[in-house]
C-alpha cells in the first residue's frame, strides 16, 4: 500500500533534505515506551498482585520471567519473519493492538494458569516489534545515524518503564491494580491507528520524503540494507556457527539478564532489603530506568560522533561498549556496601547509566554486520538476550533460597541474600564487556562465519 515517490528530482535537487526519518524514529520511540509501560508496570505491583490473588513468590517469578520472556524470546525469529512479510505498516499496529488488549485482560482474571497464558500473549505480541523496528531504522537511516536512532528506541523503552514504575507506585495506593492495567492498554491502541495512517514501509513510498533525503538515507554502504537488493533466505547454518554472532548474543544475554532485575525484583528488593514502602520503592525504581533512557540517547549520539570523526566502527561500537560496561561493573558492585536505600539506588543508577551507554551499540552492530539479514541477526540476538531475561527473574528466588540455607555464604552477604544478587548483576556486566572485547567488528556475521570466510571479500 506504499505510495510511489513522484517528487520532481530537478527541482528537488537544490532543496534541503527533508527529515521525515526523524518522525519515523519518533513513532518507533513512542511504540517502545508504550510496550515497556505495559510490560514492566507489573513489577512494582508484584507484591500487591501476589497478596491480592494469593499467589506464591515462585508463581509470580514464573509470570515475571519465563511466561513473558521465554515466549518473547522464542517468538523473536518467527514473528520477525512475519513482520518482514507483512511490512512494518501492518505488523507493528497488529502487535501493538494485541499486547494492549492482553494487558487489559490481565486485570480481569484471578486464576494463575490463565494469568500465565495472558502474560505469554503479551510476550508473543511484543516479540516481533523490535526486530521490525530495527529493520525499519536500517531502511530509513544511513549508517552514520543509526546509533542515535537506535539509542532513541532503547531510551524510550526505559522511559516507558520509568513512567510505568512511577505511575504504578503512586496510583496503586488509590486505584485497584486491575483498573491500572486496563488504563495502560489505551495508548497502544491509539498509537496503532495513527501509525498505520501515517507510515510507509520505505522512504521511497512516503510523499513527504524528498529526493535530497533519499540520497542522504541511501548514502554509501547503507544502500546494502535498503530496498535496492532483493531478499534472500537467511543462511542459518552459517549464522549459528559465526563467532561474531555468538559474541553479539553473549553480550545481549548478560546485559538483558542484568537489566531485567530492575523491571522484575528491584522494587521488592528495596522493600525487603532496605525496608521502605511500596510507594517509595516505586518512585525509586524510576531512577535506573531514567538513567538507562538518558544514557541510550547520549550513547547513541557519542557512537555516531565517533564514527563520523574516525570512520572506525570498532571504536564507535566496541570501544564505547567495553569501557562503559567495565565502569558499570565497578559502580554496581560498590552498591553492595551502601545500606541507605536512596543512596544505594543512586549508586546503582550510575552503574546502569554506564551500562546504558552500550545499548545503542548493540542495536547498531546488528545493522552494521547483518548485511541483507538485519532482521534475522537482530531477532537472534534479542532471542538470546530474552532467554537470559527470562531465566534471571526465575533464578533470583532460587538463588536467595540457596544462600539463606547456607549460613557461611549468607554471612558473606552481611546476612542479606539480596546483597549477593547485586554482586551477581555487576558480574553480568563484566561478562558483557568481555563479549564485546572478543567481538571482531568488521564485515558481516555471515562473512566471519567459518563457512563464510572462504571466498569472502
């Protein structure tokens, strides 16, 4: 349903480039915020939901973890492929409507198995959104601007999470959590209508894009990821043995497992380990999400600036990620020694800010090294990351229970097993830094696979 681009090229050649791609980023960023508003508001309400419905901590861990994240993870590749077939203009509104309706339904039931199924539907419907959004950025942006565009997408994920945490922490004292979930469903439905009306799958099909912007978008190597080359089947046998693909997936696994703590158990950690109220825990839970949001915008801008100044992808992506994740490791570990709740959250948020600087690089590197298979590479990375995100919320109560049954280990944690969880998060960031350090950044993941290295350029 795309429109044919009919701008008069001779008249348009001297005109300044339009900036429709910025509006595209704005639509995608709004979608990311709404998705995370629905996805992570449950974490602040976790203890309330658990008490209201008579669920166990482990049952809520299953909802927070595998019900969403494993469904989300394993649906990445098929839903990404569906999104590519339908196009972003159709698939993204469908995904948004599905997760919004499921979020509203979550507040209408009280039976644990049905709660699991509904939250799995939220995960299933959100799975294709970000691979499709990443592919859209690769089609609408030149390589020199992709990190900032990716950074805005990641930043608004965290902004949506921060809004969800803050609103839930405040409003749950006055409004039933069931009502809140229904309210959180409305923005996604409105977004779906507006996006379908305005968006076109490719810049060539949008009537507001002039020829100058088209030339800018398709500058240099970015045309390899645009509409000029036909699709080809993804060579999975080469992808799964590619060392760069393993390292890209490894850093995402570690970062996602660490980050999900702040959307699952963080408010409960503050309530139980630092003895604060549900309302205060919700407000303090905003800080790590805001830190991530600001860091992603800054990190994306810095990564693009480094690339424009040096032409070095290894400095722009790899160097920035290794430095920021290493610094994050030290800051989050330092929070182990801080007992005051507010100060501990500030120290942790500083560490999360540093880790967030690496976020845009992980998205951009899938576009840089994806070749014709950006959607498949991103979906694979995101699938592995969300396996980690699904495991960690389920692992935390088991890890704490094991520590509490071992007095010697519990003494090392100053008698509080939550302290060990903080140390574990810092080590996950160190693991992500190691994966980036071992990542060869040039070529594509297919070229750098054992089978692809033969005869590659």
